[in-house]
């Protein structure tokens, strides 16, 4: 288990560094979500939500939850590779840290949101996702359901 935890921590650090800390544009708000997309799975999986979260503010933030009217629950998850080479995802009960003036990508084989017990979704449909932060702030964004 120690190896999996180490790999998970390195992956999160790597994803934050890949997306990076950047200078904020003068007109940029504190928190912005861009490129929201919901993927329809094949097989028995639940839909996944991908996007880029931009923190233009001077203080770091932590996402602790999310909600969507199209699903009973939304889970913040991180893809991990087990010691035997199997892909899986693990919930992030403590949330996801977002650095000040930085971006974090929620992308395939990385961080993502999972829609649990969703209603049927159709391609090109727009759904509203609401991110919940540790300080109580809620940030809604629109995601487009991608065709298979």
C-alpha cells in the first residue's frame, strides 16, 4: 500500500507542476473553470467530468466536493496504478489542493469527477456542475456531454 500512496502523491504533484503556476491576467477572476466536458462511458462505468480549474487569486484553495442535478452524488477521484500495473481510481476524501495563481487539470488518467447514479445523458447536452470549496464557496460551471 505504501508504494501506491507514494505513486499517488507523486502523480498529484506532477499534475500540478505540468499544468503549473502561472501569472494571472489582469481581468481574470479568482476561480474559473474552462473546457468542461462529460464523457459517456462504455460498459458499466459512470460518466466522468474533465475540466481545467484556474485559480487567479492570491490564496490557495481546496475543492472538497461537487454536485450536479443530473446525478445522485459526485466524487472527486484520482487515477492510480497499482503495484501489479492495474489502473483504478481512488476517491480523494480530503479534496484537491489548487495553488494560488495556478491551474489544475482534471483530465483522463489523472484527476476527475465521477457522476454517481446519473440520469441518462445525451451527447451535446449541457449540465451544470457545482464545485464546493473548503471555505464554503460554491462555483458552478457548465460541461458539455461528449459523444462516444
